[in-house]
């Protein structure tokens, strides 16, 4: 029978050079581990991955590509799942922005107002406050709500006096104040258009559901005029729907609380007829202004309409 013999393994002592190589490899690893451990306890935020970033980015991309309804759904999920994340605030702003895209400015204003009321002067909200106030001022301006606009504008002017929103708001307020002076407007000496008071025909009364015709005749003063737009305040359209405009405007845009009907230059009188349908009882003002070369001129032509 064969007898097995246990032979002890022989371990060759590490040479000095081997130990030096091992120390050279391990030392930076140990040091790096120590630095990271120190940072973890002194600045743990550096090691925190905000899981809200991914779904927020997806929602924001949808907003930027105008898929607003889907964006709002994802923004709400971010808020529900990560209420303490900074992306929850950004998602609330995204919901307001998307509401504007969906043509729901009042919903957007409610969201913006809630953000301002909730965070107030919180330093963590500072980097977003300007954007929110700027959006609010634009919405109030475009809606012709000058009282609310001035409230928001006062906050902008106090906190961001040198901002573009304050510069644009100041110009808008100057135009509002000029237009509220009443009486005949002082037109520039070289103003190339003429609209006589008799050529601005607006019915004084209408019944809900009834159509009415408005007529405006624009005349060139001398030679050919530049391109121009006839402008009315947006508040008018709370009480009326436009059925038709003849001739059809080249474009219709809304900005600074006004709706503009754009026309090319003329060298002969142009008669514009608009059919309005009354939709809501109340008193409404049809105030007519004219824009040309990005300058808005107050014509001093204004009529009050009572809808019964």
C-alpha cells in the first residue's frame, strides 16, 4: 500500500523590490479611498444621484417639441415621486409653460402664482423667480389686465431693475398711459395714414348671439404707405367672436395686450369690414390703434359696445 506524504508548501519571501511595487500600487488607492470617505461625510450631496433628472428630462423634451399634454403627465409624475427634488420645482414651472402651449393661460397663471406664494423670497427659488415673474407679466399684458400686470411689474422692477422684462414693461406702460389720456390723439407730423372719425363705424349695442358689422377706412396721406396693422385690445374678444374680416388680413397676431390685423402697404383707401358675433353680456371697448415699422400709434379712436 502506498503511503501518502504531506509536503509543506514553500513560500518564497517577498523581495524588497516586490514590496516596494505593491506599496506603490496600493498607496494611491488607499489615499483615494480616504479622500472619498472624507468627502462623503463632509459633502454627501456630491455622491447623491437625483433620480428625478431622467424623467424630468423626458418631460422637458416633450414640452420643447410641443407635446404639451404628455409633458404635463410626466411632470406630474416627477412631482409625485420626487417631491423634495429640485426637479419637482422645475416640473411645476414646466406644467405652467405647457399650459400656455395648450392655450390655457389662466391655468398657467394659477401655477405661477402658487409658486411665488409658496416660495416667496426663498433663496433656493431665486434662480427661477425671474423667469416666473417674466412669464406672469407677459400673460397679464397680453390679456390686457393692466392692474395685475402692474403688480407683477412692480416686483420685477424692484428685484431685477436692469432686466429686459423691466425695459419692455416700461415701454408697454408708457403706451397704456398714452392711450388712456382720452380725446383726439396727436399724430406725428409725418404720419402716413389717416382714419377719420366718421370712417370708424362701430355699433353701440348688440344682443348675445347677434352679429354686428364694424367698418374702418384707412387712407394713405401721401403716396404709398408702409405695411401696417390695425390693432384692438384683447379685452374686446372676451365678449365677441370674429366671424369674418374683409379683406382677409395677411396675418393675425397677439402681443402686448392687443390683437393685430396685418395688411400690406396701400396707395388707395382701404375699407376693412369685420363681422363680430356677441357671445357674452357686458360692456366692451373697441379701441383702435395702428402699428407700422414696429411703432404703435394711438389714434384716439374708441367706441363702447354694450352687449345685452
